[in-house]
């Protein structure tokens, strides 16, 4: 986990202009992640991606579309 302060792009604290990292002990990793997720605001983009991922028809259509592109890789250059 990187220390970060809003007005300091490299992270805070810093060591010679490089961000310092905090290693979370494994016993606390799940707790820290859960708390961070609770505190992080969910964006409209997050909601849209989650909704799209549960739309099985849209997923099937996207897969079919992507599969048609794979054949283009084998086509000779124009």
C-alpha cells in the first residue's frame, strides 16, 4: 500500500522523491482491503461495469463480436 496525500503526487512520506510503501501484515490485509472498499466512493463507471457484467445477453453479444475479430489476425496484410 502506498502512502498518499492529496497534495503530494509522489506519496507521503517520501524518501529522496520516491514514494514509500507500507507493507501490510497478512493477518491485517483482508481487514484493510475491506475497510478501504467501504470508504472508497463507488463511481458511476463502477456501477455501469457491474451492471454490464450481470447482463448475460450483452456478454454473449460482446463475446461473439470479439471472436469475429480473432480471424482478422490471420488475414494477410493489405
